[in-house]
């Protein structure tokens, strides 16, 4: 199969690229990112994409060819400077909302718009985007992190909507959100010190999520699953 990973320069994105390229049933992995990061594997084809600009997404999709898997692994929580997760409603900021939603919600939606038509119509196909447990409304008992939580909740709704349309096109296709767990990446590094559960390496997390995608039946499309394959409530 052929796969495309959007956000390939990130920790989890790069791990997805390497893990899929190591499989015998994968012929090519498109490693797409803003930087066009190169990989040392002839099965990996690097490419440029900026998911916050539709022309970039369109142009990249036009060069991609038919794909079996598309995984959006991009996302933002903080930049360590101006953008930080809000602890209170007093911290709400329009610029932060716009930036977080552009990357976490609108970008994956644009990828879906232009990459879903590249999936086959008559065999199993996968479209997945990294979401987060904190995007669950019913599981939210702490509050805070307003922009990030809301961006992932909105993404989960988009995934549900997209799954319905994709299912009309191909009954064997799945469109899901994925919660990778707490992973040792730049995104979570400053916020994982107090966690009381295991912190994964990017390779561990990507491996678990690929196993989840391999095992999901088509009737589970439109949902969000964690690294263990357990459904995260809406």
C-alpha cells in the first residue's frame, strides 16, 4: 500500500513514517511537512505541505497519486513563548484561538478535502488524524486549556462528518481520530512532568496507533480511539 503522513517532521509523524516504511506491505510513504524533512529510506518520499494554506494542500494532493492510508500527525499546544495553554478564562486570547484552530482543526479538514478523493473506492482505506483525550466533552473534569480542548473537540466532530461522507463513497473505508497517549515530544515536553501514567517514546506511540488502525473494522469509523484501541467518549 501507499501511505501519506502529514506532519512528518514532528516526533510522532516521523515515527509513523519510519514504522510504515519498515513494513513489507508498504511500497511508498509520502513524508509531508512544512520543512520537507528527508529520511534515509528509499521507500520514503519527502514533500512540502503547509496545512494552514489551502493552495499548498491542493498542490501537494495533485502530486500524491492514489493512497491507501492518510494520517495527519500535525498539531500545536504551545510554542513555549506567546502561545501557552490557558489556565483560566482570563487567559483567553483571539490570536491564540485562531492559531490553534488553524493547525489542529482547519488544517486537517483541508487535508481531508483534498486527500480523501485519493483513497480507493472498493477496498480498505484509512484516514486518521491525531486528536486528544482532552477533546472529550463528557470526560472533561478539569477545565482549562480552552483553545486546545475546543480545537480537538471540533476536530472530532469533523471526523464524524467526514466518516459519513467517506462511507457513502467506500463502505470499507475508515475515518477516525487517534489519541496517542502522553508522548515525549516537543508538544508535550513542558506539560508531562506531573502525569501519573507512562510516557511513550514517539516510536512506541506510533506503533500502538498503527496496530489500532490495522485492527479497526469499518463499522467503527467516525470515532476516536486511544493507543490501546479503546473508544474515547464524545
